[in-house]
C-alpha cells in the first residue's frame, strides 16, 4: 500500500456516533412518545410550522430534527417513512442539503446574525418542498435576537419550517415557547443503551461482554451519543476488544470484589471485615464517594430483587453477590443501609478526610441495624485491622450496639424484698388508688415502699424531692394510707436513693417506650417511606404522639 492510500484508509474511519446515527424514526432508541406524535402528524398532514425539541445532551434532538426535515422533503412525498435513497434523503444524511439550514445559536447570538438569517426566509426553497431552519442550542440567542425571530416564528411563509433544539428550555422566553410545539426527549434507560451497544458490536463483528456494556451504559447517564463515544474509546483502549476489566480501568470504576466484600461484611455484621475492605479500596486508589455510589447501586438491585424479582435487570441476574444478599439480608436492613449510605454520601465532604467519612458511614449501618433473635451472633467485632500506609491508625473498632424497641412497657416491682400479700400490689398502683392530688400526690410519686410491718410504714423519697415533705402533706399521706390498709399507721419518710423505680420514673419510662413505639410505627409505615423516597419528605418526630 502506497503512503497516500494508507493515509486515505486511516482517515476514512467514521466514529460510531456518526456511523450509527438513526436515519429513520424506526431507528431511534427510547423516544417513542415523540416519534409517535411526529409520525401521526406527517401521515395525516397536520404539520405545525415550529417544533421545539428539549432534553439533555445526546438523546436525539438534532437527529429527530434531521429525520423530520428529510420526511418533509423526500422526493417520494411527505411521509413518516422517507425512502432514504433519493438525492434529497442522501444529501440530508450527508449534511449538504441546501434547503436544510443548520444554525448553531451558540456562535450566532447577535441580532445582526438573526436578521441576516431571517432575510432569506421569504424566498422559496431552492430544491426541496420546504425550507427547514434547524437552530441548535436556541436558548443561547440574545434577547434582541429573540425579538427579531418572534414575528417570523409566529407567521412564517408556508414553505418554511422551524426546528428548534435546546438543552435548557427554561432560558427561552415564554413568547417563543407559546409559538412552538414542544417535545421533551427523556434520558435513555441504561437497558436500552446496552441493547443498542450490543446491536452495534454484533454488526461490527466485535465480541460482546455484557458486563462491560452495562458499565458503559450506566456511565453514559442517559445519553446514547456519550455511550457510543465511550464504546469507541473502549474499543481503542482494548485493541479492538471490549472486556469488563479494561472498561473498568478506562472508566476508573470500582472492582466488584470491593462491593461484594462490603455486602458480605454488612450481612454478617463484621466491622473488622468492613475496615479491611475499605483499606483494600484505599490501596487501589478507589474514590470513597464512588465506593458509596456503587454500594448504593448494589443495594438498590438487592431491594429490587427482593421486592419484585421480575424488575431485576439482566446484569443483576448475573451477579451472584446480589442474589446471595437478596436471600440473606432482611428487606428492612437493605432499606436502612441504603438510607444511611445516601446521607453518608451527602456528608462525605464534611468528614475530616473521605476515607474516614466512608468508614463511619459503613459502621453507622451496623450501629443502627435493628436487633433480631440472631443479632448476638452477628454483632460487629473489634479485631484490629491492618491499614494502609499513610492512614490514621485507630486503637480498635468499637462494637456496634443494636437498637432495640420494646413491644410493650415492662412492669417493675416496687420493692426488691419479699413482702406480705397486702403489699404485693405494685407501689405505683397503690399511689394511684389513694385518691390524693396536688403536692401530696407529687410527693408520693417520688417515693418507693421500703417497709410495711404491723402499724408502721416506711417510705424512701429521692433526695432531690425531699423539699416536698411537710407536716401537712405527711398527715394527708398517713391518713390516705391508713384508710387504704384499714388500720391506723405511723408514717416515716426517709431521704435516699431508691433501688427500684419510683412511680414518677416508671411513668416517664412507659411514656418514653410508647413514644418510641409510635415513632417506629410511623417511620416504618410503607406510605411514609414511599413519600420519603419519592419526594425527600422528612418526618417531624417531635410531632408524633402515642395513642392513649
């Protein structure tokens, strides 16, 4: 091969994003709601004079506009299925059709540019049926340019169609929006992007690694053009092949073994294992924010598999760690881990350093994990963990203490010693039966029964409430106790620290437990959770009151 032939061959390569750009409505991926409306408008001859296509980068705005321009000018007639072989269709595909005027508004923002453009609107198309103006990033036009455009946009000549595209429709004047048919193009789902990448690789004769394509599809963030650019890069990076390991290296994504290790450590409640995995991730230069991001993604897949197995993606079915976690983790644990991970990711920048923030977020998942009958066997250990050089060494990892919620308030006896049958009734119930009120009742609320022998009764009052004792109140208490027991009693009240709960402390404990129960019921309510997950709602726990 002579040099100029080699140069021509090298330059003849066309990037995948251009080579595989859709040329018909049927080739578009993931924008059915837009193509359906345009196909019906073309087939039933109900065409507006101005169309506005909005959406993020790489979702097909200008591609749809070009297909629409081709449909309007195809030599076989106006149709939603242009032939693709006539001179007009070929010239539109090649970007050299004279009656398709493409304008980059970002580089032509001045009003003089717009006026120069509009001066030619009145002239009939040179070759086509319609003169089509495709204005990309139209939101970049200046205010004066919009004013110059408005009149023409509202009442253009019958041979003119305006196709506007923008990634930021909020910046368009409402006067422009009201003159256009608006179509919002959605981000393309990763599953659809992955399917398109598989189709392209099959046509290109390149072996398919679905895990690698899943990584590329997720990294594209809803943009098919970005996905094709990444695929081009991956093919070049892998020397004509696309493999998971090389794609991970290219994208800098976290190795699956790190996420699988964290999931296993969380499932077993092993804090030492968590710190070991985090240390390993640090040695591999893994970004803590990305570690949390991938962990959240894995927890989401686990939750999907648990709740509705049929909604799990194809990559989920191939991941044994996700299947294992779906079987071993309780659904409420998965939700708790996910919520703590979200908050930890948000607060990562506030931590002394990112690795510390990652460790604390993971340890917090264990610390707040609800207790279960088997929780004692899976409590986090405090075994010291080898840490990479340059990181802060801690003396040990504190064991997480599972939080328990009482099902019902417990009853505490009023005396630690055996008593006669007449004192078997709990002291708090006796106080309630005496019928006292005011400060006399308040005095008894902070006492416990020490002794009831014969004609003598001895009470112990908490030291902080000894100032409630007075002769008048002692007399009221003595009379009430004598009436209750059916004989005249002598009363003795001693100041001291009771060994058991006073009625006041018992009441406070019961109220606290009931409040905890009520709060747990509200926080675990599926409707409340749905509001939190869908709208970011927050529960004002201070407003929760237990039902009487």
